[in-house]
């Protein structure tokens, strides 16, 4: 069972989120104060930490900096701030994900599980992921292959991360739509095909890792060619 900490001062939102996560087998500690969150992190081992940015005591950014100075644990910012500058700042100080309110509790759980899987199996050190020839600096959303930086649009980056976090598992188009585009995306599964094509093109000779599984979806096939 995964154990996470949620630091959020909106009681109604916190209660709904905690109830859903516990119902789905997650052990959850809660606080509404940044100072207390730091103490709880020092005294417990968490698989993931979800931080509201605006809360009493230390704000979410300050708590994130505290965590990054001492611990290697996935951090998700939970916030009403949706400006690009706020999101970029969050990643720069070490956040792994940024979820904007209002949000789907199902989507939050998916992101929590994906991050835990990433840290358990993929992170080398300080948020740097190495998968085959691909290196990903998650805090900067920077991707490179054998030392050469690869430029990806935000959607292609999220798609790459989802595939890598679920390496060797076949992901249906619906699963990819629900995760990368979020559950309320009004589109169709061919949108996935279009972005897979773009991602393969961006990866160049490394695009072979993305395999098409007929009538099933796509998967990241690990191993060197």
C-alpha cells in the first residue's frame, strides 16, 4: 500500500480527495499547514507528497524546497494558480507534477501512481530519469538522447513520460487520452495516433522504442536496438 501526504487547507476539497484515495487503497496523512507538513515529512516515509501552494505557515513552494534539500520523493503541486509562469516556477524548484483546481480525483490518483512507479523504477538521482538512451530531467522537463537535447511540445513530453512510466505495458488509446489529455478531453482516439507520430519524429532514431500493438494501442519497448 502506498502512503502519501496531502497538505491542503481547503477542508472540503481535502476531505473529498482523501476519501477517494483511501477508498482506492492509498494510506493518506493530512495537514492544512506548511510548517506541520515539513515536520511530518521528517518523521514519516512517504511515497508521494501533494502540496497546496497557498496555505498557512510555509507555502507549498517553501515546503517543496525543504523536501528537495533532504529527500528524493515525488511532489505534486495542487493549486488554483494556472499561469504558465507559476507552473514553470513549480517545476524549477523541484515539483514533478502540477495539478490545477478544479481537478478529477481519479486523475490525481493516476498521477500519484505514475509518479510512485517512476521513482521506484526509473529515477537515477535527483529527479533525473534514464531509460535506454533517453535521459529526462523531470524538474526542467528536458529530454536528451546520448547527450543531444530533444525538443518536445508539452503534449509530446507528457505522452513520452506516460509511455516510459508504463514501459513494456500496452496502453490503449483511451488510457492515453484519459491520462495525457485528462478525462474531460472531447476528442477521439486518432488524436493519440497524431501525437505518437509527432513524438516518434522528435525522437528520431530512438522512436523505435514506441511500438504499435495492433488493435490494442502503444507501448514503450525497453532495450537497445
